[in-house]
């Protein structure tokens, strides 16, 4: 029997939908509950933020778990299914009609001042910032010094994360087929004394970035997607595309640029019918 873990946000619509989904999935022969260990599928109910929570709850299971997103808010980037498509979604699972797609992830290696090392994955981005004092941070690319950054912070995003914080920082929107990571600056200081490139940069999958915060007494905050840590004593942050990818199943998929248009411009009606919308991002 296939196991489906439900991960939802705390909105009333999501709570109600989760109990309905659970009942229907159990009737259809699945083992289904919240917080299930080693599931085959993780069904996120909410928005993109909820999907980020689901991703990190199963971050160590990337090789064996597939995600589905049922959205109870507005159209999401990771959430494909609407509540009124529930029966269609369950039918597709029962009849094994789901297709698979996968997206690149960011590998984050944190080297702390106390010599401990931690490895994490990011679905959207990693952001290192200083609130208050200016962050000073050396940036190297493939072990070669590139620049000394001074400013509010730096953000490194995945292709699917490029429509999140990265976009608000003036980064480019990358198609998820592009295997690359993108670094954007937050309010860099650029004058006669201090100089950075002051443009987003996009690195291919075989390259990596190292960030070396320079002034140990400046308190830094680190966010990995929606997760946030204050007062990080970081010596170095290594960022590169991960070996792992995140896997999704879908029966129909909006064309990526239709989704971008619908989310950020919204001039035209998007046809989300199974025939018209059946286009993988791959
Ligand atoms: P939040 O502040 O509650 O939500 C931020 C918004 O970003 C929500 O509307 C969320 O969509 C949307 N979002 C998340 N991932 C996205 C993606 N890949 N493409 C487009 N929009 C996306 O924070 P949260 O729910 O904990 O999510 C954390 C994420 O928010 C971060 O990874 C970052 O990308 C994004 N964020 C953006 C800014 C900014 O643009 N200035 C600032 C902070 C964080 P839903 O409503 O569907 O959940």
C-alpha cells in the first residue's frame, strides 16, 4: 500500500480540506496521515510557503519521496491542484496516471566558528544578512577570490526559488530546466572605496560559491527558505547545486511562463484544462 503524508498549514480551509483528503485517500486504499514516516508521497495543503515546510520536514528523503501541492490560497509555483480537483487528483494517483518532474536544489554547507559543519538543502534560496551593521563578506567563485561585499546581505537562489526573494532583489526569473544557481545583492555599498559587481550572477552546476563573513562581531542572520537563524557565528558558507533534486508528481501542469505571467502580471486568462495545460517544465 502506498503511503501519503499530509502536510498542511493552519488555515481553516486547509484543516477542512486535509480531513476530506485523508478520508478519500484511505477509501481509495492509501495509508494516509500527517507526520507519516518514510512516505511515498508528501501532499502539501496550503500555499508555496506550506510546500517549503513540507520539503524541509522530508529534506532527508529526497531520493525516495515525491511531492504534490494542493493549494488553498492563490495560484502557487509549487502547488498545482485546486480543492475542486481533488477527485481527479486521487483518480490519477490510483490509476498511476501521474507524471514526474524534478527541480534543482541548492546545497548549503555551513562552517561555523566553533568548527562544526552542517549540510542543508534549500528549495528556494539561502540569504545571509546583517540587520543593523553593514555586512562585510568575501565572495569567492570556484575557490578564487571574486569580491568583497559590503551591504545588507546576499541571497543565493535555485531556479524555482528565482520567483521568490531573488526576484524582489532584482534577480532574473530562471526556467526550472536551467541547472544553475543565482546570487543577488541586498543594498550593496558601492562608492570610491568599496566596489562589488552590483549585478546578479548566475553560476552553472559545476561551479560553487564561498561566502566568508569578515567581521566576526557583526551578528548575522541566515535564512534557508522559510527557516531563520539569528546570531549565526559563520566562518564560511559553501553554496552549489545539490546532487539531489526534488521530485513532484502531476497530471497536468501549467506552462512555466504561463504561471509566471499569471502570478506577476495577470493580463490574460490562463487555461488550466488538462489538455491545454499538460506541459511539463522539463
Ligand atoms: P512569507 O513571507 O509568508 O511568504 C512570502 C511569499 O512568497 C508568499 O506569498 C509565498 O507564497 C511566496 N513564495 C514562496 N516561494 C515562492 C516561489 N518559489 N516563487 C514565488 N513566490 C514564492 O514566507 P514563507 O511563506 O515562509 O516563504 C518563504 C519564502 O518567501 C522565501 O523562501 C522567499 O523566497 C520568500 N520571501 C520573499 C520575500 C520578498 O519577496 N521580499 C521576502 C521574504 C521571503 P504563498 O502565499 O503561496 O505561500
